[in-house]
C-alpha cells in the first residue's frame, strides 16, 4: 500500500510512523509512506500556505493552490484521497477494513481554522473524523487512521491470523491477558490458564469476552446478537459471579 501525506508539519509523523510494527512494515516494503510539505508548493515570496478568511473572522484558512499543486505532483493511477475533519464520516473498524483494500491513500491534513472549501470539491474522495472532539490539526487523526488501516494490510502483523483473530472482528471486547509471573503482589493468574486444557481455556476466554462486552459495551452486543451457546456461557458467568457473594463473611446487623 502506498500512502502520501500532505501536511505543513511532516515532522509530527516521524516518531509514530517509524516505530514498532509500522517501521517493520515499511522495512519489508509492504507499505510505503511519503511526506509532502505543502509549504514546498507555495509560489509567493513568503511561502505562505494560509491566509485570512474571505468574509472576515478569526484564524487562518489553508490556501487552495499549494494543496492542489502538491496533490498534482504525486504520481498516482488508482488513489483515494482523504481529508481529516470533524465534519467527516466517523472512523471505525469497518471503515478501516474498507480503506485497507485500497492500493494508494492520500491524506490531506489541515491546520488552523480549516482548508479552502475548493480543495474538498476538487480532490477529496472522503472526509473522515476520528471522533467528536476538536484537534489542533488533522495530523494526529491521519496517524490514527494509518495505524488502524496498516495493521489490516496482509503481512504487516507477524502472523497472518492475529489481525482477524482479534476480538473486535468478532464484535466482542477482549478477554483479560496474563503472562509471567503467576503471582504478582498477591494477584494470581486464573487457574484455568495454567491447566493446559485448551478447550476449557477457549471457553473461559469466550465467557470473559462476553461478560466484558455486556458490562462495558452493551451497545455492541445489541447490534451483534448472541447465539444460544453464548447466552448459556453468559448465564454461567453470572452464576459464577453470584457465587462470589458466598465467599464474603457475614456481618452482624
Ligand atoms: N477528526 N480536526 C482538522 C482543521 C480542518 C477543519 C476543516 C479541514 C476541514 C479532526 C477530528 C479535527 C480539527 C482536524 C480541525 N481541516 N480531524 N482541523 N476530530 O478535529 O479528524
């Protein structure tokens, strides 16, 4: 996958996108990320990429010409252009999956009050928002999207299964994870995980996922639905939780 990023602040990306899994993915040549400084496409003496808004008002607006010139300098034949903004389609795992099918993504990151409307009209295929809050610029939003999309590109994660095996693709929250030591400051790893009984372990994990999702994100369960087996597992989980009441000593009234 090819990724081009149009921004006034390319240095913001260098740490996050050149670490860990995304660093390896680029070294392996599975994804290629290219930064384009919009300021390099200004033509005036002061290299001005923004200007005062027509009609007046506070703040500055990013100029149309440098962005279009920067866009036109990108070699492309089948690209998809994204602009980050709070007005956009809300980003989620489904959209991440859609974008992971594209061969070339171009991100336009705005700063200040926004970007001249004609940029959207001329080159934007989809406006995306990462959530209902206001950022100082589109750069961090672009990084969030690139991170979530890149890990779905085949070969980016070490073993091919782990992207899809992950709970979210099953629309459930994760079960709790443990590693050594068995006891840390009195907190024990659940016995079942040490049993070596993989059928039992899978069932325990599924039960934990279901309980977690029911308690924290009932909205997800309502959309997803539950099989008869899953309902039985959840009832079992409830029963086990209810049994904890008996472990608490009685207190005189
Ligand atoms: N999810 N912002 C973009 C400037 C801007 C405004 C309008 C283009 C059009 C945001 C978000 C976000 C703040 C990034 C305003 N650029 N981006 N910026 N939430 O809040 O993506």
